[in-house]
C-alpha cells in the first residue's frame, strides 16, 4: 500500500485568505514500513496523523487479503471504518509512506471534507 500526504486546498474559495496546507502523515516520510511498524506512530495508537482516505493506493487483492472494511461497524462507528481498515493494512502489509501528494482535499465552510480533486 502507498500512503501519501494530503494537500488541504483553500485557494478555490473567494471568502478566505488561507493558503493551501500540506498535511504530512504523522511518521517519518519517504520510506517503506514493514507490517506493524506504523502502529505506534499513527492515530489512534500514536499521536501522528493518519493518511486521508484519498491519499491511499492499494489493490483489490490486498483489500481482500486483509479482510476489507469492518462491516460490523454501524451507526456512529461507521466513522471509523477507514481507521479499522488502515490498522488491518498496518498489521499485514508493507506500507510505503510518501511526503508528496497527487491529490487535494477540498475544504468547505472551515470544515475539512474528504472530497478529493486530482
């Protein structure tokens, strides 16, 4: 799996003077992590920021291998399906952690959303 930083974009908004902001993942970048190495660094077990879902690249084969999304998460727990999937990946797969970004997370009304624009 590849995980990259996210670029939070504000320049498309005419009502703000905010500059775009690069949000790196909360662990040393531009390196390969073996299974379990990222767990102590990233949310929720560590203090580092987890990658935004739009900054992940993996194959369907890997998704199936780790068991996919956690379908037992219902109602308010659905907010954490991506974190559960990430932890399954961190436990079983190598992760290449990039500082660069190929996409942009748009922001709306001061709240960061997960809409990607590449």
